[in-house]
């Protein structure tokens, strides 16, 4: 993550991004589904992952990842629930 550009994301730097992402991963490892909004915002248009991907040269990879997230999101959370 060190070589990524975080200027346009909500993350100050790689350490902040890593801390947020690992926090979500740790919830999953503990058997807890994170709040939908906390995960969905990461993949939103102009969300932090998209901003980093655009600034860092991996936008196409992000688009594939976001597409996969859209599929998984529908399976994990009720489509009407955005808490």
C-alpha cells in the first residue's frame, strides 16, 4: 500500500487505510458482519478505494473488485437495510 496515492481519499495515508480495512477483516474473523454502510462506503463512487485506485493506477482492478462486492453485498445484507 505504500506506493499508493491517498491525496484524494478520506484516508490520510497507507497506515490509516490499513487500520480501517484490518478492523473490518477482524470483525469478519470474529464472526461478526460489519455494518453495511461502513463497508459499502469503501466501494462507493468517489469512496476511498476508488479515489486511491484512480490516483494509483489500478482503477480497472478496483472496478472488478467493486463488481464482486456488489454481488456479495446483496447476499450478506438485506437490500432495504443500510445501517
